[in-house]
C-alpha cells in the first residue's frame, strides 16, 4: 500500500495505530488525515454523525491554500474547505471523492474541548475516548429506532431511543476470534430440546459454563485462556454484580479486541460521565481486561 503524503508539508505520513482506529499523521507538522468515519470516532464532544452534517456546504476562504487529498486513490484531487457542523470555528479539508478529512495539528482537540462544549452548554461530553490505566476506554451513545406497543389492537409506533455503550480495549488483540456473552433462558431451552446450533465451548467450570456462551476459532486455546482461576472468578463476579449505569441492567460481551457493555434502551437524553465512574462498570471491565492479559 502506497504511503500517504502530507498535503501541508509534502512529507510521508506515519500510520498511528490505536485499538479502535488507525490514522495517518505527519511527524513534521502534526497534521492528520482521517478516512471516512474516523472523524466520527475521534469526535467525542457530542454524539451523532458529525461528518454528514459538516459537508453540505463548502467554505470559500481559509488561512491555508487549497490542498490535494493524500489518499493515493484520489490522484491528488483538490479538497474542499468545510466548516465542521457548519457553525464552529474549525475548518477542515474534505475530499468528496473518498470522503476523508485532513485536520491540522490540535484541530480535533479544539473541536472536542472547546467548540462542542460551546454547542452543548450545560451538558457533559456526550461521548468519551481516553486511555485509563493503559487501556483505551470509550463511551458511545448509540441511537436507534424501535417499535413500541401502544396497547391498541396490537399496534406499534416507532420510538427514537438511545443506548449507552462502554468499551474497554485489550492492549493487544487476543487473536482467538473470541466471543463470550451471557447465556439466556432461551439458549438453555433450545439446548434442552436440541435446537441450539451455535458453538458453545465448555471450560469444565460448571458456573462459567452455565452463565456464558463461549465461542472461538481454536477451542484448545480458548480453553487454555479460560482455565485460569482468576479469569473464571472475574467472569463470574462481573456477571453476578449486575452492573447498572442508570436504571436498566445491561449486557456485556467479550471479543478479541475489547469488552463491551451496552445498556438501554432509553428515551430522551442519556447522560453518563465515565470520568466520575471509574469504580463501577468501567472499574469492573478494567479488572476483567487485566486478568485476560496476564
């Protein structure tokens, strides 16, 4: 794959990998090129599709001259100037071919810490992305539309809802194609009648095996990982503590890259400050990540 060339100082950009994203950054000027979707990942000041609402109108003037897109597939196409959300003081370069963005040094930080704060006065940041104890921790607000029963002749109406999703990433992916999630009563019933067709690896610990569905691409390696007593104890403890961020009990899942806890659905605004809750859900997830890595 061809390296990307910084459109500001015409030097080769470096690949900077994080557990949830890999970006291109210039070591000389600090500029960053973001592929489609990556600006949304890094924009934690407010939730929603920041990219979609920022590219409708081109800005005709900026302190910087026009720049060429660093994506080799765009053949140095000239990028447009766009004002993020159409009303902030941050203007980025946008390529309408690959839908990528180029941001000068510290512009993403400026968006999160100043511009979005101004637009959401009286509210805490709607999302969160920071390293805690060496692990990347994310809090995302996931919007959805579900059907709500009206009680009138079985009719339903669409309702906008939000979920809180907390992710704690492993420092290094486990590379087991791992998936661990709670075993529900429906799963148990399907097993009894012989209709459960999904993989479910047994660890030999009856408590663990009764609480979780365990899957992976190498059964022996998965069993080896889950044979550790501290891993088994932490799994059981996390499940039995029945964590809640707000009012509803959530569900958690373990994959190769991260542990994810999802709670909802909630109607209206959902507020949760990770920085003030490092002992509850986040603390439990950090403890679980650590025992998996040792």
